[in-house]
C-alpha cells in the first residue's frame, strides 16, 4: 500500500534522506529505529508533504497513487496520518471540536451524516478515556497546556478518531509513564485489529515493542535503511548500540 523508491529529501539544500526505499503492505507494522538525526522524522514529514522538505528524487506511492503532487490535507484524506514527535499546541480550537470536525470531513466524504457537538460528545469521551485522559480535555484548546505525556496520548486519540489506513507514529513513547506506555500500545494494537491499519512506528526503545506486534524492524542511519530484521535486532541494539551498523 505504501511504496517508497529511491527517495532523496533535502532541507535547506542539505541532503537528509538519500535513495531511501521502503515497501509496506496492508496491515503490516514496520518499526524504524536509528540514532538521533538519522532522518526518521524527516521521512514522516516527506510522506505527509511538509513544504520545507524538498523531494529531490524518487517517488512515493500510496495505494497505487503518486502522492508527491498532493497537498498534505489530501494525503490525510487519502488515509495517511502522522502522530507527531513534538505535538503542537493549537489554542482557540477545542480538542473536542477538532476531533469532531476532522471526523466529519471523513463522514461527509463517505456520504454519511455529519455529527453535531452533542452527538459527537459521547464518542469523544470514549476515545479520550480509553487512553486515560480526562474528559474535561474535550473543552480545552488542542494540546493547550497538556503535559508532555498527555500530548502524546492526545495524538493516539486523534488516530482512533480518524481511523487512518496508514499511521506514522513518531516516538510516541518518549515522555510516557510506564502505565501510559502500555495503554497507548494497547490502543494502537486495538485500532490495528479493528481497521487493518498499516503502521510505521519510530522508537528508540525496546520497552514499547514488548507490548506490540510487528513485522519488521529497520535500522536507519544517515538517511538510509542499513539493516532490516526482526526482534533479535532490538536485543542486539540494547546491548551494543548502533556501532555495529
Ligand atoms: N528544518 C530543518 N532545518 C535544518 N536542518 C534540519 C531541519 N529539520 C531537520 N534537520 C536536520 O535533518 C537531520 C535529520 O533530522 P530528523 O529530525 O529527521 O532526525 P531523527 O532521526 O528524527 O532524529 P531524533 O531521533 O532525534 O528524533 C538532522 O541533522 C536535523 O538537524
Ligand atoms: Mg525524530
């Protein structure tokens, strides 16, 4: 469903990704690990179409469609979703309204009836409480004053609301306490089994992977995948770091 071929990406004329290749099939989960600055977040932004990240060569196809010409909102409507490493605060729009408006775009496109604030409240409350956030968050600005861990959990709430076809989850575990980590991993697994969603999950640590099913682990270094394998790779990494790659 996602096919990335020979992708090179630059920021301010500096090459970050070089001839990057990745194929993801429906329902697969791919873990990406790699040292700081290796280009993991850059890959996510390039897939989502961030204007600062210039594609200098290669292609990205999503369900057979060339997405490189599509603006970010169209990519999102096609079913791509990014859970940010550093979620931004969006004051002035409440979290509940944000969730409802984005869900309604999807409902509208599939010809279904859009939901009123009253109708949506119950859905939002359930989604929010599933990751142990308080329902009062519905009435607060998006991420406004949320703690680090609350922001990360709010990203998962958005994912649960939107039911994307492919999620890019960038270091969801950083800043989460042990219990939240488990909850978030369970929520991701639940969404995967409910929707058949494919996932690219970026992490630095084994602990999140202990609670998750996955198909491949890729080690990324200097803008490229340098090794692909299974669980044994993480164990090696936890022991020896990245020096062997
Ligand atoms: N807007 C920017 N301007 C200049 N350089 C940038 C910009 N964004 C990213 N870079 C550089 O691109 C490289 C890759 O960054 P990226 O954020 O993709 O790394 P990462 O693998 O996600 O790292 P981390 O594990 O620390 O999150 C880094 O050297 C970073 O400084
Ligand atoms: Mg990053």
